[in-house]
């Protein structure tokens, strides 16, 4: 195989099995689990890619389509989640650790970045003295978009 950029024959192919222990960061989004199949680095349990030892060019077809890790939850979905799990004006104090875990997992099912935000939101605000109250759904969306987890 020749490098698609510089035509060198010094193209290394890498294959590794990581059994759902892959970590990927892309901007503010993080992924822990299986190798994403839409990033040109393999998929499932396997990391697979080729690169040129002369120029460093990754081999493959680029640019790639928007990947799953880059997609973001819609404002309407954030609002719906808020309305399903929280109530504006109620004290945030009433969640136990098990319920917090369930809520965070439900948020992650929508979007990993959103799941991290909900986890941070609950961690920063549960147990405050005096007890804090849930904001409006609109304020919650604004907090998510600005990546601000702490209530004022």
C-alpha cells in the first residue's frame, strides 16, 4: 500500500482489540465504551487504522460525515427530559443516590454529553443549604447550552 498523500510505501497498519474499553474525546463530548465505527479508526472491539510513517497522513476517505459523538440532543428533547424527571420550583434535595444514578443513565441514553451535564447538575446542586429549587425547563436548556451546571 502506498500513502494516499505522499505515495511513500512506509504505511503502517495498526490493529488492537480493546473490548469496550475505548475512550474518545471530541470537543466537549467524551465517549467510553466500544470503538466508534464512524470515525475511521475501526469499530466495536477493534481499533484499526493505517498511517504513513513519512508524512503522518491517516489513510482513508476524509472528510467523514458527522459522527454520533458530535451529534447533540435537541432543545425540545432537553425540555421533554426535564419535564419527565424534574419539576420547576421543587427542591432539588429529594433525590437519593440510586435515583440520581437512574436519572443520569436515562440522560446518557439520549446523549452522552447531556448525561454528563445532568450528572454534574445534580452533583453540584443536590444537598445545597439552603436547598435549591429546580429552574424552569427553559432555564435548564439555557444552562445545558452554556455548559453551566451550577444554579445561582
